[in-house]
C-alpha cells in the first residue's frame, strides 16, 4: 500500500534517492523544493512516487518493479484524480 509521507519523514527515502541523478528529486527529499512523496512503506520504503511541484510532474524511484508498488499506484491514481 502506498502512503503519503509527512515532510518530517522525507528523509526515510534518502537511501533510495541518493543515487538518483535528478537533482529535483533530491531537492524535494531534502525539503529544498516543494513536493509530495508517496512511498510503498511508511517506515522502510523501497520505492516511491515523488511529485515535483516545480516541474509539475512525477518521478518514480527505487524498486519500481515491485508488484505490490505497481498495483498500489493504480489505487493512488484513482484517489488523486
């Protein structure tokens, strides 16, 4: 199940995004740029969907082939839109 992380919990996906080449992703995680993070697990995430407000777009990071994560994305999309 995908969970929206509170800003004070953004650091929990830093181990995933440290290798990410998209500087905007790291800026959201470090709270330098506005955005929202949806993770596959609230305390031990392995994948995340990041809304980058400045780019008006999403970025998938981590284990994006996780079956549970992919199935949860559909439900998240339906709830958001």
